[in-house]
C-alpha cells in the first residue's frame, strides 16, 4: 500500500462550557485562540504549521467530536477514501472546513469520527507573532507551559487488536506495540503511527457499552525540563497532576496527565524514540515489564481507566478521580495558590 496518511492535523472536542475550557487552554496551558466561529474556539500550539491545533465546541459531555488527518497527497486522499469503503465503511465527501479543503468524513467500525483532507491553509503569523527563525510558523510562546505541537490522540474501544488491525489495513497505520495483562491474555493497549513517531494514535480497552469514546488528547514539548516546568506551573495555579511526570516504557516518552475543566484528560509528552523500520513487527508488552511506567516503581491511578464521555450512570468525576481532583475539576479557577 502506498502511504496514505501524513500526520494528525487537528482534533475537535466537545465540552459543556466552551468558555471555561478555552480559558484553561489559553491561560493555564499557553495555547493561543486564533478564531471564534459559531460558538467554537480554534486554538493553536505555537509550533504547529496549520492555522489551528484544537477545536473546542459545545456539547453536553466531554468527548472527541472528530480527529482530522492530512493525507500524503491529493491522490492519497482519493485512495484513502476508496480503501475505507473497500474495508466496509461508507463515508461521505464534505465541503472544505475552516482553513482546509474538501474532506472525506467517516465513522470507523468502533464508533470514532475521522476526517481526511489534503488541501490546508498554512499558518502565516500575524504582525507581532513572527519568529526570527524561518522554519518556525510563529515565535515561541512566552507562556511557561505552552506546548509546541499537537502530538496524538488515544481512543477507547471494545477490541484493541481488532481496532489496530482495521486501521492498519484500511489506512496504513503502522502497529508499533501492544500491552497484554500479566494475569490473562487480554490486550488492553496499542499504539499506531502514520510516521516515524512511536504513535500518533493510541487505543485502550473499553469495557463500557458506549462506542467512540476517547481516553485522552496529547501535546508535545521539546524537553523533559519543559514538561517538568508545565507540571510545576499547572500545580501552582490549581491544576493537580493525575499521573506523572514519569516515562512510558512503550514509546519511551516522558509524560504527565492532567484534566481540563470539562474533566477531559490531557497528556503532555517529550522525548521518546523515532522508528523508521518499514517492516516493523509490533512487540507485546506486559505491565510488569514497564509498558506504562518505565521504572516499574509506581502504579497507574485507577482514574486513568476512565474514558469520555463517561460510562452510562457515571459522571466523569465519579469514575475514579480523587476528592482533591474532583474539587479542582469542578472549580478549576478557584483560589488555589496563585490560581
């Protein structure tokens, strides 16, 4: 199969309170609001080369509304649409969206919405935001916690290996690794990629009856020190860390996890390996081997198993967050430290 997809272009999420989530991403996380259209906020990371990295729309629950991927070429867009339909899923061609051309929109076999496009508006910095470095789309943010790039999205599904197999066959995602439980032959995690990164699409096991859920969205900073600084700044301003900082065994990225006001989980990464092997065969890890915690010295909190929207009969803060985290999530702009 010729290469179909190039990379993850942007994500679209929903939240019951667009204003609160937007304020969080701008004021606490250091993203920049570039457009507000029909009640939706378009936010960008300072290093991303397209106009926006994240779209925040209104919805009754926190969720992943869409994940947008750029194809490798205009011809690859047509080929990707044909491949999806040959794999048993019928999508539709939709007119160009904000700052991108026509797209092929579909819902995958496990309920996740995805759109593919090739034509896209390259970001050109407004006066005052130009970088002195020609390769940078805009100057580095002066915010201490600002991410450079959108990095990946991790969704939830009832069948991790089935999900990985379909996206590998239909769209050419490389399957990089799996995690099976130590106690039973149950696959609980996998990572896939469109390029040399360890992953730009993750998938966790979902035992709920709700299809199309998301576990977290993720961003990137250049160095481990940047990541530690973000944890410091977040906590000083009232946002607790859900998990980390530490290092994943799979991918070997430095990580930390926290929540935005809707309770949606956000990850920040740095480091990690690059893999250019065209015939890579995915290894299967065990948690005891450090798949999630490279150092094998700390248990992942139970709250990390929560995905979004919350399972039927639960609110997001009831699925496992600590009391301290519940209060911070429910009142993210309360006076805490300098918050």
